[in-house]
């Protein structure tokens, strides 16, 4: 089986990571690589680490250049995927790494992103209850945001088992690649190195409603989410600390049992018994390292999750979801081995 | 006025920062520098950045070498300061950067640090209500922990004004110098760089009761604290994200007013109106950059504070407190200007 | 074909990288993992990124535990490999990542490392003229040092083509993982981050004679080498700047032609036409990115090479050499794709 | 004495560092702060670390806004200072941090920077023979480039004492702030962190002729310079490794004696006897840490120098030179104490 794929937005960080993974995927043949302003340039200018594709020339992102592929990955700014998907036809598998089709509530979409809601696609977080069924045979997939992936996986088992109150605090420490290759002063190396900084504080980050949606789905009730992203001086990685008040009688044994049960058969979720997750151990891998604990003094369950924002947080989830949609073994082309130190 | 000072533990990070600040303090003359295992070596081996003291030889940390100074700073492991202070006599100002005399509750001390409680000294966080009065003319000062400094300053105005419930979540992202010059594998550059990692999760970090004590003092009731420290790939800096449920009717205007009132005359506390705190802006300075917001959806007040863990978080607080105790202008030898980028 | 391998020194950085690569090698089965002081502990304590081997327990490094494997990789301190190799017998392929068998001159060995010379093994730098022939069917392989790999590959084509005088200057900027997991103060994250520092200046680094040996072999005459290593705040990567006086009439065209000819068929050597090598593009890959130029004003040929010190600089070279020795395709289990950004 | 100063280019990194130092200068009053595109904004938007000036509003860089100050510091792009200096009149001390007036040879200027040469100003490297005399009472000062400062100070004593041949190799590892706050993809944190990269290789960097000019002046003959800059993942700091062939009979004693003699009375130059320079020890200070050695095998003298590119490499040199020109003690407002770790 040879799956012919295209990547729209191949000059960006998400596009580069998709290509890195797809170069190692045994069933895939890499077709068109497209870009916006960088169309016409060699891929090596933007992705010098992808030697086998160094001399590929970026095409314009148009329906024509993307047509004729089995799978089209979209790594584009918000608001661009609906129109392209419409023209690609129902037989092409379209995997959208952008936000356009993640939220189920049209009002949420308009409030957080502005404009009209483009509809909801099957959600590419297979570890969420019910997600695999929706992804099987799907022709449209919405890849989750990187922060929602960490926060959701950190607390979903607690909500599934009814261990906590629906009142969540999440602080996620992220590397800078999550912001993409945007030329903004605060993303310059000179500003980033040696500094930790908050942004989008107070529930203003667009990933907030996506976290609430995911946890609410598992909890079966509305979950309030206080989410704060923090930028740390590293290129990759998200370390999520998430907590919620425990319900009466919930102790560490109950918490551990719930997480073990939830993730026993998950190929990419790794529960730690000792030590605490560190993002370096997940670099370039599709694994999530997690640990849960109950703080009896504070009355809270606290879970910490580490992942690579570009891999499991974006491109790895996209490939994992593609595998499911195409009926391939879910782990094809993906690794649980990080590059460390 | 010339104040003759000594520093015990001059080969460590806290000791080095004390000396950096004291070299710029106009009223101070630097006397004995002492160490444990490094006694007998030149200071330049350990603190190559302190050129004016490069050829000083470290003495052993004994009562003899420390005697005869107006002020003795102790940057020692836990459990060493009480005995030394007892022998130094009541006329010497002893400023303890360790934890021995911070906690007021003997039971807390025994639970968190083990052994017998050595008593409580005036607490070197002048911005805390009542602290300046206790520091004036003090002969013994307990310098706060670096995490408690950030967490306390982030939420004290909210508790002072009765804006929040006593149920606090704190996640603090710290540089590695907070762990001192300990030769532990997880502190090696190869492990730290490119990685964010949690530790002391679930209320097990020893700074937790100190945060609860400080906020409880301001709130006038017991405050529950869920505290998670996160190690980030930088040498210095702590970025604290702290939140608590808001009481009915509390909005951003009320929060802003409370913080402005609390910190209006504080020389080292800087409230931001736009942008968010970044630790780089505080590097080497005694300033704390703060911002507060109310997240109506989540029902929480969220405050973010940035500081330099070695300066305001340790050595700067020590010098600031010494200034108060000696009747000097509080800002002598301290700066609000960071070294950036 | 299933090759059963063992790794001695599996708890260190070189051992970890060997295992990372071998986990992705299709012909390999991972047998014994051994260590010194860490024997008896789980691999996950030392290598949390190697999830598939997390529960493996480290055995003691003895001839017994290493016996019965087709290939034994030694990632041990200097001076340990000869004795082990002697007991493993002539049919086992022993790949030594240490320095013991790299130098051909016994006097050089004694001068630089001390003690008696253990003999010379085929040298695991296949790109060096004649090296592949020596590696084919070899049962003993000496993996090159990480600095010599960069410096040799940077200048070998210039010497092979007679373009330069045998008077070489090399400055190599390295990440800290090259120093291994040694608990030394100058390798602590707090010291390393934000700092570049030289060490082993003035021809005192032990890799100096190895560079001179390699280039002398290609040049057919003695080559003088001034080598300076510089530590930079990153975990991985070596960026080598190497230069030598050009002989009369040598210009950029001659240099480019010589390098193209030398490396035309090399699967892991990538010549850049524009842009300059950056180590990030090689992270985790076995590729070397190079560019050469002639500075007419200074009268020197300057070559810059980037590689990952743990991959092509150590473990990747080991696997590449093993592939040759076993008659496997040379690139099996190795990649030219880096993990970036 | 109160010196009223203005800074043109106050929103950039060099401008920010000038202001950081001038805030601590006891004889200075800070007047106009000007900028180009950022005129009209608060300084805090660009320099959040300069709290005492947070609410200053940036004026346009015009002769009008700069007039009426005793000293005007120019931190502007190349080619802008001559016109401004002409209009400021001969009584204003103009200190140019740009390159316009560094090179003495008009042909060099045109070749390396293009356009017409604006003339040569007294050169702000007081440690260079004869420089202090030229700076005394000067009304125009050209601050050296950051790389030339390190390379010149590393080798000047060797040339002054006739120890080496005029054939120099320099590799300088620099933090990213040397490139200013330019919004270029290769300066983004995501690209910089974890990577060392060369640029301007082969004698193409514009600082090359300035290094040759300085060393040639000391040597009394033309000096050939092979210069390679390397970008490392840190904000500040330059570590320079410079070498040249030793003349017959030159050994380490001769080299050490020459350097001791040259720098015995220099307040900012610090010769190390053991250990090697690290940039972290110079952070924020005006000190240069140096060490020299002779490599008998390679036949070269090798000197390593560490400095802070924004302090001694730019703004510190500017303040030091201003002090000389105004007859103040040379070290006023400057420190040899770095901020570490």
C-alpha cells in the first residue's frame, strides 16, 4: 500500500515535523509540498534538517497542487482549511492541523476565533473515549491543539472515573516552536533565552475552550478551566501541571488505579511510578509521560504530563489519526523513543 | 558608617549573589568569607565573576572566623544556623538565608524538615503587612524561600482585600540555580537544557507550608495551597502563576485597585498594566514584576509574578532586610534595573 | 538475520544513544545492558526516553554478562576495553566507543592517555580513504572521537587534493553531552546556560593527536594541528571551524570541486552550497553538514562542519561501522533527517 | 558635575545597555531617548528591565530632539551618524556605537560597507596603545565593534612584544544579542536554542578589516586575519579564540610576561592563571577575562578572551571612553563584577 500525501504549509514548524515523520513512515510517498510566501524556494532553505527533501521546490498552496493525493495535511493559519477541504472532494483524507474544525459549539468558535464556524470534524485525539470510532474511515480530521492534548490527557482519567470536581487549573510550560516561525520580537532568541514568561493569562488563550470541551465530554458536565500558558527557553516540549479538587474519599490508590485502567492499552501514554515527567524524554517522540498524585492537604488531584508539542502535540497526532482513518496499525511511523539528552 | 560583614557559605550560589550585591553596597566592608569543603581555596575558583574578591581565600565556617563582624550572612544547609547564631552573641546581626527560622509552627517544622524547631526569627519579606516593624532593630532575620517570595507577593493583596477564597493553586517555573551547586545528575546542563520538568509535586515541596503561613497571615484564616515547582532551562528566575477562586462581585477593577493600593509605595514591586511578566527583565535586580487579572469564566483571580530567585528571592531580600534592621534607606545597594536581554 | 547485541555502559549518554539507534535497527535484537555503579537499577532511571526498554535491569559489566552476543558495544571509560575484548573471543564483533584503540603510535598513546598502548583497531570513520576496506569483516572497531570526526571530515578532502599546507587550526564548539554524565561543577546547568567557555586550550586536549593522525594519513605527511574545544550551552552538537593555508593557485572552484569529488557518494555527508551549517539540523541524525570556502585575503581555506556528537560523533559511527563489518547496507538503522527546530 | 546625555536608538539592545549603565553612572542625567519606528511608544514596551525609565516616551531621532545635551550616544544603523554629528556641533561629545568612523582607510570602508567614507574618529578601545591620549578631550568617539574588541585584546600584547607572525586565526563564539533586535528567522528562539552555527565565514564579516587594522597598528606591519564568527545559544557574551604562529624561542614564560606587562594597570582586563575564560563570568560587567598559552607542538600562541558583547563590547566601551573624554575617572559607572551564575 502506498499512500500519496501532500503537505500544505511545508515551510513552517508543523509542516516540517509532518515531513520528518512521514519520511520515516513505511507506507507513505511524499507528493506536493506547498507554501504561501515561500512558494518557489527550495525546502532546504526552511527545513535544513530534512536532507532527503532538500531540493524539493515549494509549490503554491492551491487546490490544483494539492489535488490527486490520498491524504492532504493542512498546516495553515486559522480559517484556511474549510475552503480547501471543500474543493478536495470527499475521497481525499484531509487532516487539518489548524483550529478550524475542533470546536463543536459555533458560539465558542465565533467568540474565540471570530467569523463563522466551519463545522466540526472528527477529533484527532484517539486516547479520548469514543475518538477512535469517529476516526475510523473518517475523511476529515481535526488535529487537537498542543495545549489541549496535554491538559486533556492529564485529567481525562480523573473525570472518567468521577474523582474530581469540574473546576480545573492548568499551567502549561511550552517551548517556543508552538508559536510557529512568526517574526515577533518576543520570540527572538535574545529575548527567549534565560527567561520564562506568561502570556494569554486569565482565560484568554484560544485553547481554553478546547480544553473545557474535551474534559466536559469526559465528565459529562460543564468543566470550568483556568488555563495559563508559560513560555520557557526551549524549542520544543510542553509540561502541563493540571489539578482539580478531589471528591470525598479519593486517595492516591484510587487515582493511580483510574489512570492505569484508562491508559493500560494506550501505545503512546506512559505512566510513571517514580520520578516526574520531563519534556526532554519525549523529544521527537509521540509519547506522553504522565504521573498523577493526590495532595491531601490541598484537597486536589494533581497530574503532570510531558509531550513534544510538535510531535504528539501536532504532527504525531496527525499521523496517528491518519493511520486509524486508513486502517493501518496506529503506531506505524511513530516512535515512543525520544532523543535525549 | 562602615558595616563590616561576613558571609558563611561564600562558595555557593546564594553566597556569591550576596557578595555581588555587597560589593556594590556603599556602607559595607567585606570581611570574612567562609566555606565548608572549599575552605582554603581562592574565591575565584568558585565565583570567577567576582573579580574584586578573586584572591580572597575561603576560611572555615567557624564561630571564630565569623566573630567580630557587624553582620553575618548565613548561606548554609538547613539546620546549621541556630548553633552559630547562639555563639555570635546578641549584638551581631545574623541574616539567615536558610530555612531554619522561617516557620512559626514547631509541628510544621518537624513535619517538613525533621528534627527540633530552632525558633522563629523576624521574616525578611518587608512587603508583607507588619514585616517592616518586626525587622526594624532586629538582630536575627530569616530570609524567605525563593518560591514563597513569589507566591506570597502574587496573592497577598488579594487576601488582604478579601477578594478570594483561601484555596490557592501555585505553579512556579524556576531556573536551576535555586537548587544550588549540588552535583546531581538531573541538574547537569545536558539534562536541563531543552527540558521542562516538574518535581516535588503534590504538596511535597518544603516551601509549601511557608506559602500557606504567609498567605494565612494576610488572610486571617487558614489557606490551602497546592504548590507545584517546575524546573526550566535557565539559570535564574522564577515565574509564578498563582490563582484562587474570586468571591462574588470581584472583578478586574477591584483586583487592580487592591494591588495598586497594596504596592503603591513599594520600591521593588512593579505592577504591569499591559504585557506579562518575564523573568529576564528582573535578572540581577531586586524587582518583582506582577500583573493580576480576573478570569470570569473560570471564576478565578490569576496573578503572575516574575523575580530573580537569587536576588529578590534570596540575597536581595537579605540585603533589603539588613538595610531596614540597621536603619539604612531600604533600597541601598539594590537596584530595580535588570540585565537584559 | 537477527544480530544479538549487548551494550556495556548503557546508563551513560553514549550508551543511551546506541540504544536509541539500535531500537530502530531492523536487524538487531537488544540483549544484555550492563553498567558499573548503576548495575541493578532499571534503565528508566537513567534513560527515561527509551520507553521500550524502561523495565530492563542493568547487569554488571563482566565478561559473563557480555558473552553470547554477536556484537558488543563498549561505552566505557578509557583503559577498559582491551581486557574485555580479549575475553570475548575473536568471533564477537567488539565496537569500542572509547579511545583505547584509536591511536596507531604507542608513544602518542602513552603521552596523551598514559599507560601501555593496547594496540590499534580498524578505525570507524568509513569516509576516510581506505577505512571501509579495513572495516569489512573486522571483528574489532575503534569508534573515532567526536571532535576528530568533525575536524577530519572538514579538512580531509583539502589534504587529499593537495590544496593546503599541513598547518591546521581547528576550533570546535560542542554541546555538553560530549563530557558525559560526569558530576562536575562546570557541567551543571546553572554554569553552562548562558555561557561559552574554552577548555583544553593550547593543544592539551586528547583528541589533538587523533586529528593529526587522521589528517596526516590523508596528507601523506605530518600535519600540525592547533585544536581548541569550546563548550556552548546546548546538549548536543559540534560545530567545527577548521582552516589551513592554501597552496598557490587554489581558489574556491578548486576547493569546491575537491569536496564534491570526495563526498559525492557518501550517504551521510552533505555539502551546502549556500547557508552555513548549524548543528540543530543534524540533531539525532547521522549526517554531517559541511561547507568550504577560500579566504583570499587571509590565504586560507576554511571549512565548517556540523554534526551531532552523540550520533555521527559516537553511536551513529558505531552502528555505521557495525553495518559495514557485518555486510549490511551501511545506512541500515541510520537517518540523515534531524529533529528540528 | 552633571552630564546631560541623550541616547539615539534607545529601543534597541545597544541603546538599552547604554541606559542600563547610565542609570548607574553618578555623574549623568538621562535626557532625550529617541528611536526610529518606535518613536511615540513607552520605553517599557522595548526595555521592560529599565524600570526607572519605564514611562519615558521615545522621541523621533532628529537633530532637534538630540540638541542641548552634553553627550549624545548614537546606537543607530550604519551610515546615520555623520550627518547627525555634523549638526550637533563641535561642543557636543558624540559617541558612535555604529561602524561609520572606525576604519581609517577609505578604501576599506567602501569595500566593506559601501558608500563614501565619513572619516575616522578617535577609537574607543582605551587599552590599545595610544588610544587614551586620542580620547582625552575628544568630541567624537567611534566605539569598536564587539568582535574586534575581543580579538584585538586577545592578541595585541603578543604583537606589541613581537612574539608572533602576522598571520592570525580568530574564531569568536557569540550570543545572539550582537545581531540586535532584527526580525530574522535564523534569530528566532526556536532556531537558535540547541544550535551552534557559523556565518560570515571566509573573511566576509565586516569586522574583519577592523581586527586587521587594530592588530596591524600594534604590530607595525600588515596582519592577515582569518575571522569566523559562530552563533551560540545564549543572549550575551563573546568567547574569542585567537592564535598566531610563534616566533623562534617564544615560550609560555615570554608570552605570560608580555601579557602581564601589557595589562598590569588595566582596570578591566583580567588575566587568568588557571581555569579558562567563560562568558558567564563577564555578564553585565565591563571586564575582559583572558588567558594565553603557547602550543609548542602546533607552534602557535593561543589566547582566549571572554567579554559581554553589549557591555565591554559596546555600551561599556562607550561609557569608558566618555569618562576619558570628559576627564572623569575611567571606571566611573562601570563594574568588573559579572552577574553569575
